[in-house]
């Protein structure tokens, strides 16, 4: 009986009528951890031996997938707030990126250029090299999330509210994480699958150009994503069926191009 009362009072004191609070995720969303890790893991397969060895040494054995998410973990740290605008760039659809319109705070292209500068400078310290390599892995990933190269007026789709399997979300978060999480594969499983699906022809096609070409490619993908849904839409299976190909292509491109850039820097 005494035990019964202890149990009952335990249940009641811990009962809370409101949903669990405390772990509120901030509204600005990030190309989910899965996306970044898939891109890191695909890139590793396409590194040259020399680049792979150098990177392995610099990261003290940590994988590109493992370090790919550091930059988002830093976002909540005010010391690193200067890097927040480096995760994306917005400009009107049907136009090209123009560095003259660049915000003083920088953007994803500026961020990538800072990383390249540090990594190609032989006098950079080890800690800077480690930091900027992790940042580069992350930013090449972000750049391949179409809505990180989206429109200013809706904050890359963050303002376009809709639902995904009855859960409220927005177009940006759908592409950052909801779609990829719905695939329901671990990042290693998804990377292995997408790598297997990379034909010679696709590989050759993706492994070309520079980050200035890639940003326009993502911007074109953003136009497709904007046309795919509108405010208030209730999306589910049919949307995955139609758009997972684009999602997977962006991840493959991200991986192959990250490797291309790292091979240029480290080999
Ligand atoms: N904040 C404003 N625009 C954004 C974008 N395109 N991507 C991510 N965060 C943003
Ligand atoms: Zn995002
Ligand atoms: Zn990011």
C-alpha cells in the first residue's frame, strides 16, 4: 500500500498537462545533419589517395561526415554569430549571383572563399585549417540545399508554411530535413545507396565547374522547389515520390563537388 502511494504521488508530481518544453528548436532551420553527413561520406569515396591522406592527418582521423555538422552546432554560440550569414545566399530567381550586391556580413560564396583562402595558405595554423576545413565541408553542403540559394522575400522558404504528414513545417524545413528524414535510412545507408546510383555519366556531369557554377545550379533547383508547393499545402507521400529524385541528385552533386574542391586544395 505504501509503495502504491509512493508510485501514485510520483506519477502525479511528474505529470505535466502541457507538451514537453525545454527542447525548443529555433525557427531558422539547417540542412539536417543527415544531409551534411551524406555529402561528407560521398565525398570521401571520391578523394584522391593523396588528398585523403592529408585530410585524414589534418582531422586526426575524424571523417568528413563527422565534422560536417560543426558549423550548425556553432550557430547558437554568439561568439560565432559572424558566420551565420555564411550558410546561404538569397537573390531573385531568374538572375545570377552578383558579388557586387553582396551583404557586408557575407554569404555562402564569401564563406567558401574564406575557407579556400585559409586552406590554400601554407602558413595557416593547424587549428585554423581544421576549423575552415570543417566549415568548407558544411558550406558546400548548405550550398546544395536549393533553398539556401533561394529568395530573400520568403527567407529561403522559411516563411512558406505548410504541413508534412499533418505536422506543421515550412518549405525550407521540408527540404532541410523533413524529406530526407522520411527516407528513413541512416546517413551511411543513404550515402552508400546514392553512391551506388552514381553512374559514370552522372559523375562526369557533376564533377565539373566551380562553386560559382554550382550556386547557379542550386538556384535553378530552388526555382523547381518554389514551384513545387505553396503556403498552406498539405504534403505527404506524393510529394516524396515526385521530388526525392531532386533531393538525391543534390546530395550526389554536393558529395562529388566537395571531393572535387578538396582534391584541388589537398592534392
Ligand atoms: N535566412 C534567411 N534566408 C535564408 C536562407 N535562404 N536559408 C537559410 N536561412 C535563411
Ligand atoms: Zn536551412
Ligand atoms: Zn548550415
